[in-house]
C-alpha cells in the first residue's frame, strides 16, 4: 500500500510514528497462509481528529 510512512502522533504532534499499512486482502492472505480462519471482520472510519487518518480494520481469527 502506498500510504506507509511517518504520521504525527495526535497528542504530541512533534513526534512521528512509522505506520505500515495493509489492505484487507493482504491481511486476509497473511492470516490464511499462517493457518488462521477468519471469524469476524469490522471496519470503521477514523474518529474526528483523535486517530491516524485512515480507516480501521479489526479482524478476529482462530488458529486452525
């Protein structure tokens, strides 16, 4: 994904944190290749100014 990079931390803007972003397809592939079964997927947009500026993906998976 082309948005990897350094992002300012909301509570301390002078600090930058490197974030490595993945697409849902990439994460699904990594989990399935590692022997996990995806049980649940949740998505949400960032909360107003309190989070990094990209959508969130929450996946629950079980090791087979």
